[in-house]
C-alpha cells in the first residue's frame, strides 16, 4: 500500500512540475491581470481625478466672490495634476509587476542553467 501511495505522489509531483509553466502563463497570468486591474480601479477610486475635473469650477467652501473662485480653480487644477501623476505612477508600477510576473520564471531558469554550466 505504501508503494502505491508513494508512486502516486511522485507521479502527481512530476505532473505538477510539467504543468506549472502552462499554468503560469495561462490561468495564473489571467488571475494576475484581473488582480492588477482591480488594483488600478481601487487607485482610481481613491484618487478620483474625474471627480475633481467635474467640480473644477465649483467654488470651495462656498466662497462665491472672485478671489474665492480663482483660488478654488487653481487649487483644483494643481490637485488634478497631482492626482493624475499619482494615477500614472500607480499604472506604471502595475505594469512593472506584470512584466516581473512574465519574466521571473525565465530568469530563474536562466540562472539555474548558468550555475550548472559554470560549475
């Protein structure tokens, strides 16, 4: 009985090793892309640059005089620019994570082969 179970474990282990690259670049990649998309949606919801653009001409704190309107406009423009750059930075970091996901197994295999060839 022990040998049958041991044989089954070894067989499943070898199948998992052979299936891993296929999963990494198909199902795993799909899950990572969906997760990164949700992170980008969260960043957009947190920063909300569209909301700031929509209210760019709304006076802040109910200041309806000309100074209040000018100050509100320029503060919101600066805020929109800062939030846009933060959103672009978030997007670039998510792209870096996606590229890292794609390149990591290839780099590991390359390093293992390099170590075995140099010894």
